[in-house]
C-alpha cells in the first residue's frame, strides 16, 4: 500500500481527499478517535450504507493523500490518522478543513494530534 512520505504530501491532494462529504466524515471519525479504526466502522453515512467498493476507494484516496496510514490485520484494514505529521508540514490546514466541515454538517469534530 502506498503511504507517501511527509515530504511528498501535497496540499491539493489533501484538499481533494477532503472535498467529498463521505471522505470528510470518514477522516473526521478517524482523526477524532485518536486510535486505530477498522474500515467497517465507516460502512454507513447517515442513514445510507456505503458499498464496500466505494468505501475501499475512499480509504485509498485518504491514504494516498497522506491523511491516514492503513495496515492489514487478517482480513481487516486498520486505519490511523496522520494529522500530527500533516499539521507539522501544513500547520492548521486539516483543522481548518475539519472545522469548516463540522460547521456545514452539524457534526462535532475533534482532531487527535497523533503522528
């Protein structure tokens, strides 16, 4: 799996990854948890079920943008936030995007600053 180095993370990739409401919600859930989250924990968006193929694509985009790190454990994929690393490279970018997302979606968003 591709996990870009911190020096290869581009702001336009972060903006693209978080431009989709489902991906923003998935990332907000991972970032706010501050711990490892299974892909299956995000199988629904509101009252809508996200198909596995779409969910896989969302995680791929988040991973390739450098926002999450994914590790395979058996048949599960476990994801952790890279907020701390991204914030060190682009101070305030992720927090600003997630704050704007929270204001427009009505969801409470907190970001655990883990590496």
